[in-house]
C-alpha cells in the first residue's frame, strides 16, 4: 500500500465512525416522544412544535400565491373555518391554533402545513356533496397535523442531509446515492402509512364532532371517478388506481377500502350528513379554470388574455396550477410550462443560455421559429432518482417582454415515439387574438331542485360543452350508472 493511500485511510475511517456515531446518537431520540394523537413514539428531534408553527407561518403566503390566492367569498371562508375549528376542538391537541383557508384553484386538492395551516381548493368544494364529505377532508388534514407527519419528514430529512455530508467520495459514493434514494422515497410527500394514519384519525375526529364517517369513503370514491373521467377527457392512459413510486398518496382504491373499514367501525353512532345545507353554501361557486388564468379544454390549453394556445398528444395528461402547466406522458416523461419576463430586444438563444439555464451547460442550442414566434432550444443530460434523463429547454417569445418556457424531462429509456409527440406538442403552439378579461365568461355551480320529468339525460344536457356531459353530471353529483336523482332533491349544474 502506498504512503498516499495509507494517509487517506484514516479520513475514510473517520467518516464511517462519524456516521455510526450519528446513528447511535439518533437511535434513542426516535423513541423519546410519544404522540398524543397516535399513541406512538415518533422521531421529531429536528422540528419542535414552535418551529412547526414558524414554518407554517413562513410558507403560508407562498402557498396562497401558488394556488391562486384566497378565494374571495367571505361567507364561504367563514363556513369552512367554522367546520374546521369544530373538528380541531375534538382532537387530542385542542389548544393548537388552526387556520382554514379556501384557495382560488380549480384543482381538487387539500393539504396542511405544519403548525395547523389547512387548505382546501374551490375545486374540491365543487366536487364534494355534503358537510360530512368536506368535514372528512378537513379531518384527514387535521390528522396529518396532530400526528406531526411534517415534523417527522423534516427530522428524517435532516438525518439524510447529515448522512449525505458524511459519505461523499471514494467507495462510499454508491452507498451515498442509495442513502439519498431511500430518503427521497420516504420524504417525497406523506408515506402510505402516514396517509392511512391520517385517515384513521380523521374518522375519529368526524365521529367525535357528530359527522357521518361514511362521508370519507364516499368522497374518496368520487375522487376516483373524477380521476377516471379526467383521464378520459384528456385522452390519457393513466390508471387512477396505480400507485406512483414517488407519489405523495397511496392508490385511491386502497384508501377507499381502508376508509370503508374504518367508517364501518364508527358508523354505529350515525352522524350528521348536511347535504342540502352544504349545497346551498356552494351555490354560485366558480367552477373549473378561471379563463383569465388560462383553461384546459380537452387536450388543449388556451390562454385567451395573453393570446396563445397549444395541445398535448393523445396519451398525455395535463393539469394546471395558478402559474404553470404540468404535463406527463408515456415512459415517465414530464414537462413544465410557464411564463417569464424577458428583456425587450433580448434574443431567445441569449435568454435561454444566459438568463434561464443558469449554470446548466446546454448543448445543441439553436434558434427556431414556431408558427411565426421567435424561439430557441437546447438540451443537457441530468441524473434523477429514476435514472438518467435528457433535459430540454424551449423558450418562445410571446410579446415584447414575455416568454413562454417549456422544460421537458425525457428518460433515456423512453420510447422513441415520444420525440415525435414532443415535436407535435411544441409546434402546436400558436398565437391567438387576445380577449379582454371583461369579456370572459366564468363557469359557476348552480344548485337546482329536481322537478318531475328531470333525469340524468335532461339535466346533463344543461351543462356547457358537448362531450362527456352525462358522465360529468354523474360524477359531479355522485350518481352511479343507472341511478336517477329523486324528485325534489338538490343537484349541481354548471352554468356560464
């Protein structure tokens, strides 16, 4: 062994010694905190309750910005807050200050930040059918907070970061990558067991607050039907029952079955459903995309105010947040589309390499024209947890000071057909005449009491659009195939 090799050896042993010391120190900490909600010992050594509240306060403004801001309907906000606070009072930590906010986003989503910040989107309110269903969603998110799942994730993230610092080079490199992979799988969203734990706690809080726990499986079943319908409308081949390896939620069908079992155990108490009271609260709620922010129509995204549109290929899926469009395709392909400011007169290739790409070393940079719009593109290789990918960036000038940006991540083993599909998607981008915001027509939920002669077919015919109207009406109102609404009941319609 050379003198240089002998000199290096103590340093390597020192890193391993530090790693084992770290594990030895952290092991007893994992069992030092018993959570009052779950009754289990959990590792939260790196995030105290005070730090959780601070983290929630700091993240709250950014969450609101990303999801369209606070929905401007004070009576509806107050209603959701009263419902949430009544549930929070039945938890094992009733003194924890919760904040409940309705976000102006069409996505069907709900989530919680550490420290008691709970959010639901107007899209979720539009899909729910009763107070029991909404309460089930709120109770589930409250369960994540009381179980301190975010604190657990943050604490394990700190362990992963410390471990990554200790094993950086030499023979430990492969182990470092494996360590990081395990950490990412555990930390990317809540684990399946944490989701099930939040479901169990949610059912407990529902029963204590007097709501019908059966609302949980009913709403989860609606979520699954909505996901199937969304896939059919977009032409995607996604299976809503398929668990994604790095997804933040377990398969919806698994959650339905688990929630059904939990609900049956609690259903002996019965409970409040509150269907009519709830539907009257959401009468007039904005439905779907706000056209001022752009809207998805089938496989086409249209931005009427800023004047452009593009389409995704068949078999791809698209969803929109407040300021970006997320696209997924076969073979793990992913794309993100957003807008950015660009200096007047700046060439697109210069913007691409100097302003947007930053430290990325792009190859094959070239200027192109897309339906008369100046553009530039370049690519680089990158390593992800799922393997090597090609990262392609495309910048397109939309106006004197605006650019549309496409960031496309293509796995190296993706099918060759993806290249053709991506070219079609890119070159489908075109400018269209801009429309003033005042001329746009938003869709709203309208509550209708059924009359003699009303049927699924006649009521669905009153929905805007021509495709999937019957299925959209059924999913919106939680009706199974062959089921008709009873005369005198309230149903949801959509009006412009």
